[in-house]
C-alpha cells in the first residue's frame, strides 16, 4: 500500500501542504511544534481511526482558520483510491467525507481502506502501562484484519454500560436483585465470548511474530512470550466455539459474580478487564522487565502488527513513526529500519541522518509548511 499524495490545509497549524511521498522512505525534519506530528495525525485520521493524540473534533481546525481540509490518494494492489475530508468551524458536527467520490457519513466508515500502523513514543510504554492500553492495541490490530470486530466491541461497550447502570441503580436504591441483570448477562456473554476468541486468536498469532523478532534483537539470549489473560476463562487453548460452551461459561461467570458486582457498583469481570501478558524468560515484563526490555517488547509488538497485516491481507501497511527513533538507541533504530524496508514509511525527526543512505525523500517542516529537500 502506497500513499501517492497528501494535501492538508487548516488542519491545526498545517498550511497549504501538498506533497508527493516516496514509495519507500519519507523523512519529515524540523524543530518541535512545527507541524511534523500534525501531518502524521492527519494521515492517520484518513484510516478511519481516532486521533492517537486524543484530539477533539473542534481542535482539528487551526487558529485563525475557518476550515480544515485533508485530501489523500493511495494505491493498493488493485486500484488507486482517494479520500477527502473537510470540516468547518461554524459547523463542527457536519463533516464532508468522501471515499473515491462517494460521500460517507462518518470518519469511522473509512476504516479498512487505507491501512497504516502508527508508532509513537507513548507506544513504548505498552508493555509496562495499563491493561487498557494493551487491550486497545490488540483490539485495533484485530479490527484491521476483521472489520466486523469493531461492531462487536461497540456492542459490548453499550451492553456493559446498560448493565453497569442497572447495577448502580440496584446498589443505590436497594430495589431489585441480581436476577434483574440476566437480560444483560445473556447478551454480554455472547458478545464477550466472541471478543475473547478474536483476541486470543490474534495474541497467539502475535506471539509467533514477536518471539521471532525479539530473539533477533537479543541474539537468542532471551525469550519473549505473549498470551491473552482472560478474567472469564482459565485458558481458551485456541478454541473458537464462541456461540456454544464458551458463551455459557461466560454467562455462568457473570451470574456467579453478580452479587459482588452490585456491592462494587460495576461489572468486575469480563473482556473489559482482561490483559495481554508479556514474559521474558518466564518473568513478567511489566513487573520485572528493565526499561530496555520493556521498550524492545513494545517495539516488536508494533513491528509484528505491521507484518501480520502484510502477511494476512497481502498489503503492506504504511508505517507512521512519529518521533520514535529519537527515543531509541542506534541498534534499535537499525532494527526497526531493517524490518520495515519493504513498506512505505513516514518518519518525523529532528535529524535527517536517520535516512542513513536509504532511498527516499527528505521534507523540511517549518511553521506548518512542508517543503521537499
């Protein structure tokens, strides 16, 4: 997958950006707060994903600008495609979004067309951060391979919200009982079992890639393992019968926990409480790993994400590296570059020497404007 052109104007501080990226390496250099990350964020939004910086819609538009516009063209294995996006300050909720000239109602409807993997300095903390970060990583990665998974995640969130609202009502008023939760337990069990299966399947596949990549980093001196830790199941063992016994096990677990849930005021177990555990030589990376081990674990997880997309879809994703290399030592920098040399890459940095003889283009970023050379 190759991005052929990017136009952006009014998106945060970006002004009249109109570039033709190289099909392999693209380095965006400049001082801090000049617009490098804004460009990466603009490209990422065109994948249909939320901003990796948590930017709110009203903050898309730059100061003294009336609108923000992004246009992007890319080539996949079959055809050229175009995405356009525009939002105006006087009507933030109304966005003009189109894919190949056909209007789409929401940015999320673009999901699955342009495939990218974004790697930011915050991602270096995946291994030692909260379980929520690791769940989000696996959920996004799984969704890039199975678009319908997004709907299951949204459905689960809605069902969980309804169940928790009823739990709080019972807790605060004293009216009702655990039996009243049954209507939500049945639905949560079916959806939760499906999510568990998809996550477990992805983690098993992820482990194959990360184990191999980590072995290369450490010259086989350390062994990394990843696995899905469920609060419902002792072990899924690669099972896929989410509509049968697995759903029943999930349901029975919710029923058994109902009284404790009411006392706590929320649902204590389920896929919203699960984790992805990493171990090195059998020891938890989160609890016992050194900073170097934790960063290497995060690095191979992101590389594995990209390689899985490439191998399962036949399309190498575009790699977006936002100021990551400056956070890593030279050996890890080289390791990343070696493992993405078959992909188009956008790198933001302050030093163009990271290109290191690789074929590509260098762009200068200053005051929201981007020039080649």
